[in-house]
């Protein structure tokens, strides 16, 4: 996967209205997990960079599985050598995983 495909998946994720019904919520979580797995792979291949002083992508999975001590946690990332368009991936206060452009 390249960064442009990742951006399309993130746009698609954020167009899903998870409160619509159970199927939309399932679709949201499935796409989020796909994005997350791709991010792990892209990080290992050096396609993306993460904010230096974060706990990293592995910590996010731990939070989701174990309902960690933090209500929310996000990791900022961007395409290697291009900080002009940053994104964040994480868990929001209501426990819903997010992946969206940095505001």
C-alpha cells in the first residue's frame, strides 16, 4: 500500500456514520483495523514517520484491547519527509478508534 491509498481509506473511514446502524459500525471497525495494520506495515517499511515522543502504534492496540489507563490517546503520523499533511490515529474519549487528518 502506498500513502495515497492510505489517504483514500482514511477519507472513506471518516465518511462512515457509525450511529446509523450496526452494519455501519461494523464496517467502520473493519476499515479502521485494516488501516491500522497497514500503518504498522508502512512504519516498518519506512513509508511513514511518527511523532518522536509518542508511545507508538503498538500502544494504541494495547489500549483498545485492555482499556488502558488513558481515556484517549493519539499518534500523529505523516508521509516520510513530508510534514505538510499530518494525520492522527488513536482512541478517542468515547473509546472509538479514530484515524483522520490532523486539525
